[in-house]
C-alpha cells in the first residue's frame, strides 16, 4: 500500500451469506478507498483519507501530509475482532490511539456487523473535511463503507435517492441492489450521512460537516454503528422495520 493512500487497517472482503461482495479495496477510480474503515480527511492537517487534500482557494491538491494507522495489537475469536491502532503523522508522531472492535452476529435472514471505535488523542486536536475547508457538500471522512456497486439504490427515513440521503440526519440508511441489502444504523445522536452513488457507491456518517470537530483526551472520538447484511432486495417497509428492530437491540 502506497504512503499517499494513507495505509490503514480496514475490513475487506465483506460478503453476504450467499457470497455477494459488499466491499471494494483500492479500486481504479480511488486507490485510497479501502473496504470499511475510519479515515478522516483532515486531522490537524494530516490526512487519513489519502489522496489529495482540498485547500481553500486552490482546490484538491496533492500534499505531503499523509498519515497512516498502525496496528499495535489484535485479538480474534469467532465472530469478534478487537485491536489497538496508533494514528501516526507522516513523521511518525503519534496523534492518538484507537481501540476498535468488530463483531458479527446472526440474524434471521442474514447477519449483523457491529463496529465500535474510540480514538483517544495524545492531546487536543481537531478534525476537518473538505467541506470545512471550503468545498461545499464534501463532508467525507470518518467511518466509510466503499462498496463495489456502481448504481445502488439508497433509502433513508426522509426518502429515497442520493439527494434525500446525502446530508440526512436519518438514524439509518439502506443501500440496496438486486443481490444485497445493507441497513446501517447509527448509535447515539445521528451525524449527517455522506453518500455517493453512480460512479461508485460509498457512505458513512460525517465527522465534520459545518465546522471542525474538537477531540480531547477527556472527550474522545466515538463511532458506533450496526449494519444488517441481507441477501436480495428488501422492500421499503421491510427496511424501516429492520432499522427499527436493529436500533432497539441492546
């Protein structure tokens, strides 16, 4: 993995029970996209997203500001993975340390992927995005799922389509194709969804959409999501019911 891609631990491949691929890593259109991971675009000027950085007044620019996430330790058992991850600037300085847990449990018609991350910074830092740096609507960065789908349908509580989903504060989002349905719910207060379809389909809750996010040792960054993974296309009413059921789970 190239340093310009901001190397980081990620989940890939992820599949439905029938074997439909749900993640894509280092695709030709965006070599710095890797399955499911946590990748803020601007952490005190360091990018963990990879690729170019949006610079106010200049546009997307390739800078020498690429960080990386180094796996320090990990444990695994059936249905559960946990690890400690150091977030490092290009010069090797540690900006923070993340504890990450990923679990898989059975559902009646599929399975549930649970993701929990807690990043404790070495000292106070701020998280930004291209949007907070001046690029309207580009509040990507944070937990992000890059799918292999080129033209998926998306649905949120407020409606269907990218226009309804992008920026929505819906507590859940569904991504559907003929072969698979993903229903992801946010735990805690919902953050706006960043959503893209068409050229590629990717989604995740934004960390910094209108202003930079401050993270301190006493106020760490926490990310908690659960995704129901099913084979086939799930109708709207079933999606809403599944989202409500998932949100009601402890």
